[in-house]
């Protein structure tokens, strides 16, 4: 099912190459090669592949943090690489990342109140919000309650939390601008399995409640299968195959996909 012009994200024949010194000369290393896919509003597209297959590079190109060497990425109809400053600000509000390392993403000197409301302050004009203390505090409590935290965390700092709590704080911050799309790059890979399972189920609930669209990136096929509407499989920079999650897992067309399915253990009962 592909409706031309309706996709939230369109990745069109995208390449990313870095020069690599071979000992004799610099030769381009193609870390993403001719990848195309679309993400439809409301779906979860799973992006799965072994380490080094180009998943994070692809995510960073969608976010506008890395420029494609060739090809283009459109988000909500706007070409990310050639977007103007004001278009980029609009895209920032619609598309938020959540990365693997929940600690690295949080400023250690800020308390939780400041961390989760900072996006509102940065985008206050476009969002049209007052930024007095009482308003920000109420907003922070609202965002935190959505991720299962209460107002006792507001004055605390990132080092005081466990990995799972930190990732909840990251998610609360990512939701502050009411984005349409979350780019989730291995969001539970650094967490214990049972803690990761809770965060995964939180992501499912938030998606339902807010009608969010997800790009969910993981090296774990069972996790991707649990969350995804469709699955895109990456191997050595290329899109190996893409299909409906159920069909692709039941009937993978590529040996590489079959290996990914067989390589990773089943999910613990706490998830499924
Ligand atoms: N800035 C960079 N310069 C050179 N090589 C890079 C850079 N970023 C990523 N790579 C290389 O691109 C390949 C894909 O990396 P990455 O996108 O992080 O894969 P994944 O997220 O699937 O593990 C790796 O071989 C990595 O070393
Ligand atoms: Mg990665």
C-alpha cells in the first residue's frame, strides 16, 4: 500500500559515502547505497540490520544531521537537505529523535523540569506558549505523567536516575513539541531486557494515544517484529528487503533476513 504524495517520510535513492584511506589513496566507502522507502502516517516502520549496516546513518539523514551524498529525503513534503532555516525549525517540531544512550542525550547540569520544557522555550513563538514558571511546571508535569513519572522528579538531575527512567525523560522531552514522527534509534538496546520491555510498551501506548508515526531502529528482529507495521531490512548499506512485518518474518525472501530472524532470541514473556 503506497499512496503517492501522502507519505510522511520519503527516502529517494539515498547514498552516503565517506572517503576512506586505503593505504594508497582515498576511496569512497559507501555506507548507505541507493536506499528508497516511505513511512506512512501512523505506522511503525521497523529498520533492522546487523551492526554497521547503515541504520544510524540513514536515521541521521532523515533528521537532517547528515547530508546525503546522493538522493533526497523529504519529510512532510519538505526536502530536508535544502530546507531553509525556518523550514528546518518546523521540521524539528514534527520530527524528534530518541537515541540509544539515554544519558548522553541529557544535559547533566539541567534538572528534569528544564530538560523536558527546553524545547517549548526554544520554539515558544511557533508553539504560542507562555514561558512563566507556573506554565512550564504544569507542562512538565503533563509530559512526565505521560511517561509514567510524577512531579517528584522535577528538581532532580540525570545522574540520579536509572537508565530506564532516563529514557522516559528523553521520551517526555521528545513529545514536548507534539511531534508527528519519532526516530527511535535503538532506544532500548542499552537497557536491561525487562526495563527495555517496559519502555517498548510505553512507546506502543504513546503511539496509540498521540497517533504517532515511528521509525523504530534495532538490531533485534523479535523487537522490531513486535512493534512494526512494516519492516525494512538493511545489510551492508543496502535495503535488502521490505515488507509487511508478519509476512516478512513468516516468509523472508532473503537468506540474510532469515539469519537475522534466527540469530536473535525470542522476546521475554514480559514483552509479548
Ligand atoms: N562520520 C563517519 N565517517 C566515516 N564512516 C562512518 C561515519 N559514520 C558512520 N560510518 C561508517 O558507516 C557504517 C555504518 O554505520 P552506522 O550507520 O552507524 O551503522 P548501524 O547504525 O547500522 O550500526 C559503519 O561502517 C561506520 O563505521
Ligand atoms: Mg546504529
